[in-house]
C-alpha cells in the first residue's frame, strides 16, 4: 500500500506562486510515475503534470506549460508542483497520484494511488 498526502494549497492573488508537496509513505519502492491532477467545481478532473521515477521525463498540460514545474525527491519520497504566474482558472482541488507500472502518463486511470487533495484558490 502507498499513502499520499498533499500540502501547500491556499489562497493567492493572480500572478502569485504556490508550491504543492506530496509526501508518499508505505511501499514506495513500487512507485514509478507520479502525477498531479486538478478538478475545478463543475468540471471533470484534468491532467496537470507527470514525472518518471528518475525525473528524466516530464509532461505537462498545455494550459500550465511554462508556468508549472513538477519535480521529485525520491530520498524524501516527495513530489512537488511549483506553480508560478497563477491565474483564476487554476483554481481547483489539486490531487497527487502514484502509479506502479507506468513510466509517466496523462491518463488518470493509469494511477493506482491518490491523495485527498489540497485546495488552490486564485483571486483576481
């Protein structure tokens, strides 16, 4: 089993920055890809970013590319999402996810474990 706990969400003005953290515990040796997804009120959950075990491969949604950066520190069993130049449309609950078999993936169905989420609100 793998447990994921997100932190770092909050309220920020447009143009500001936040860094989300996701701490993993349990059988973390089996984790390969990790990712971030978000879900705004009334919308479907959408892909944000993903990263391979080594960190050599990353992928981003077009809406966040150039503004967000995903990274991981395997020694600390933690993945991060640095969010810069935040926009009101970034407002959502952000979820961390981990996969056993995928190197990296945009598809939520490929992930085996999910955190409870952390809320990000961007005001104008």
